[in-house]
C-alpha cells in the first residue's frame, strides 16, 4: 500500500472539486480525504494501491468540468497516517 498528498491549485474551490475527487477516489478503492486550504488550494491525501493513486493523480491534473487546475504538487507520505474510508472536509 502506498500513499500520497496532493496540493491542487487553480480554480478548485466552489466547483465541486472535493466531491468529485471523493467519487473518483472511492471508485478507485482509495481511502483518505480532500479539504479546502485557506490559500485557495485543495489538499488531497490518499492511500491504496499504486495503480489507483496513479489514476487519481492523472485525474487531478484536470479535475471536474467546472475546475481549472493550474498545478499539482505531489509528495509521498506514510500510509499509516491516512484514515479509513474517504471524506471531504
């Protein structure tokens, strides 16, 4: 099991980005969370199989239809720190 933290910038708040990310993550069998940050970005933390995380990473490059993604920063994290299920905060 692997885990990653993504910071997604652009027009990603107020466009259902977190909800759509949650749907994608659950479809891919990932656990974690998506939350808005005070600086306008969305933080996405996920754990699961590497293929699922790579698929989500590709999806995060564009997000849902109303979003405009300007950049995604990715870092590896310890899977133990990721809670069960997927939630939007």
